[in-house]
C-alpha cells in the first residue's frame, strides 16, 4: 500500500472542500452530486461491513472444514481420542462461523451448506462412536460440503461484483448530471468536480480489478490505493484477506502428500521461531541409509510405504516424550527433521532408532534378511552389496546465540550427517559446540 506524507481527506471532507470552492453558483449541482456520492458511500460501507465479513467467514469455513477432515483421517489411522477433541473443537468453530454467515447472507447456498454439513457431521460422529463408515461415503459427503462452500464463495463474489458495477453505474449517472448542471459554473468548479470524480473512479476501478485478480489466485496483487479514506480502508481489508488466503494455500501445498508431515516452509518457520525465542533446543536431521538400493531392488511402491511408516514411527516416538513444543517434519525423500527439547534428544534418538531397526527387517525377503544385505548397483554403475536400511540421526544442540538462522542450522546438520553416515548400522550423533556424543 502506498503511503503519503500528509493525511488524506475522507469523502465527506472532499465534498466540503468542493462546496467552499464552488460557492453559491454551483449549489444545485453540489446537492445532486452529494446525493449520488452518499449513495456510493453507503455501498462502500455495506461492502466493508457485510461482504468482507462474509468473505472472511467463507475462508474460515474452508480452514475449519479441512481441519475437521484431517482430524477424522488421523483418528482413523491412530485411534487417539485427542483427534476426536480436535474435530469437535473445529466443528464448533465451523457451526459458529456458519451461523454468522447466515446472518450476513440469505443465499440458498448457505441453507444447502447447513444441510450438507449436518450429513458430514453425523458420519464423522458415527466414526468416533465406533461405527464403521466407508471412506467413499465420508469422502463424498466432505466433498459435498466443500462444493457448497465453493458455491457460497462464488455467490459472494458475484454479489460483490454486482454491487461494484451498480456503484460504478450510479457514479457515471451522478457525474453526467452534475456536469450538466454545472456547465455555467466557474472553471475552478469544473476542475474540482473532475478531480473528485477521477479520484473516486480510479479507486473503484482498481478495487474491481483487484477483486478479479485475487479471486483468480493472484494473492500478492496490491491495488495501489493510498490509505486514509474509506476506499483506502476497504483496499487494506482486501490485502489482509489475500495474505490470509496465501498463507492457507502455502500450508496446504507445503505438507508432504505421502507422510502428511509438515514440509520445508513449516520447518524453517519453527526453527526461526525457536531462534527468536532465545531458548535452547535440539534439531535432529534424520536420513535413511541404503534407501536408494532398496528402492531399486524392491520398487518404489514398497519404498514409499517404508517412508510413510518411518514418518509415523518418528511422530509416535516423539509424541511419547510429552514435549508440547516438539515438531516433526518431512524435508522430502528419505530426509526428516525433529525439533525437540535438548534434554530429550538422546532418549528420543535412541527410541526412534530402536523402533526403526525393529520395523525394517520384515520389509525384506527371507533370503535377504538372512544375508543381512542385498545385491545391487550404486549410482556409478558399480555392482556391490548393500546392507539393510539403517537410520542416521545428526542432532544439533542449538543454544541462544550459537546459530543465526535456520539455514545455518541446516548446513551444520548436513555436515554432521555426512560424518555419521560413514558408520555402519543405525546411529545418532549429538553435537553441542565442539563436543560430540555418538551412539
């Protein structure tokens, strides 16, 4: 948003200034113009009070609906009551937001959304009560809710476009009549009126274009309307809404589709948050050894299942440590990250390795398990024998002032990881300053 060095006049103040300049000779034209501008001001106010609030409510509905879906999926996988509680919390937020949206809009799509969500909630509640519900039925019901939300969003967008078009049409009519009545006015009156019309028209056109571009996914678009008046305030609300939409999109795209663990954006944010807080913590870089040879030998389907199961066991091993600030992320491929209290890092690393080493052997054939290795070709095309998949963990103890950014931590961890991968079997290493603890 552009910023000026002086305070901008509001629409009413601009009108008062124009009255002073035009004088008695243009009183009739001014009266007509102020009626038209007042009507447009009411339209802008209505948009700010109702349409923006409704758009925000729709975004919240999308967010809370996705949170509920994730909670149901996690409950089906892990059967833990905490995901049930998470679901009901987001369900309550969804219902409250839906009630607010109902007050703002009487569209039939909102009523249909009420019905669709009741069906979804009934199915989800049945799952939590122990009733078996097919994934297809639950998915279709959730998709119906998502479709209804999309319909409400499209209806809100069309209504906003209609109001903007009506305001633009009303503006044109007001301008023509005002200019017709003011033909005999002074040159200054014409210049002031033209200036006011141009400023308002330009801002309205920018807002209209911004609406279309943000709706098309250009969340970084800035309508370039200076702050200070009602339209500037409305433009700021548009920008805030676009920023929130972009954040939601980034979170959705960042998560790993295989393990459903947070990705690189979330990892970097978490590390930088800990650095800003100035607390000691441990960042663990986890890497699977000999994974490529397994993938080449047994195929990507079984290899992907190993990655998925590895993500689950890492999450489970970290969860039992009862660290409320603990974080598990998936960088990509066979690389994972754990951020945890530095006092728990050794215990957590050992727990992860114990679980991993117990999980891996059944994924091999009896012959390969007995041999403790498989035959394959390395990246240089040389035939060699590869041991069973193992896990290397490079744990960096990050104390206040030891690292300046997430990138520095990641670089240091990568170097330590290369060192520990030279050892056979699953191992972990803890680096604190110049002191290294290896297991």
